[in-house]
């Protein structure tokens, strides 16, 4: 089993920045994909960004150029630097760990962007 603990959410004005962190613990397989998804009010959960343990990244079009995902594999931690935030970025952000058919989620952290 893998546990994921997120931190760093909060309230920020439009144009501001936040940095999310997610620390994984437990039965970590070194080769994996970690990333971030979000679920806005009345919306389905959607991909924000993912990064493999070999540093390959994937971003949603809506965040390209504004968000940056990074990892510290020694600490099993993934980060999401969010810049130029917009009100439409308001959502609960969930950390995700995936290896083959194993898929784990964090409890979520709220990000609210005021206009």
C-alpha cells in the first residue's frame, strides 16, 4: 500500500502563485508515475500534470506554461509549482501515484483563486 500526503493549498489572488507538495510513503516501486489531478466545483476530475520517475512530463493544455511539475525521487515527493493562477484553476487538487495497475490517491488539497 502507498500513502500520499499533500500540502500547500490555500487561497490566492488571480495572478498569484502556489506550490503543492505530495510525499509518498509505504510500498514504493521506484519506477512509477506521480502527478496531480484536480476536480473543480461541478466538474469531473481531470489531469493537471504527471511526471515519470525518469522525468518525462505530461501537462494539460490549460496549464502549460503556467504550472511546473517536478520530483525528488530520493524523497518520493512530487511538487506542482503553479504560477499565473486564474479563477478557473480553483479546485481540489489530488496527488496520484501509479504503477501498472496500482493507483493511489491523496486526500486532496483545496486551491482557491479569487478574481
